C-alpha cells in the first residue's frame, strides 16, 4: 500500500479497518516537520541520486 501525505488520515483509517481495528481514532494525522539536519543540500542530492527511481515512480517532491 502506498500512503501519500495528502491522504494520510484516510489511508491510515482504511489500513486500520483492514487490520480489524475499527476505532483507531485517526481524526487528524499530521506528519512531523522535517528536521533541519535533513535539509542539507548535499544529503538531499545524495538521497535523490540513490533513490531516483523511487522519486520518479512515487512522485516525491523535494522537501519543503
């Protein structure tokens, strides 16, 4: 299952119901902000180079 950030609440709710957890209480799920340590340009470039196929296949955008 691919879970996208913009549908995180809906997708996790569906996943919990499929796992038999009916009352997961997922009214709002918000991802944590990206830590500043991960905003290093060299690190971002290295990750994109190493996982280019994933970036293309799953539509990853650069970090905000």
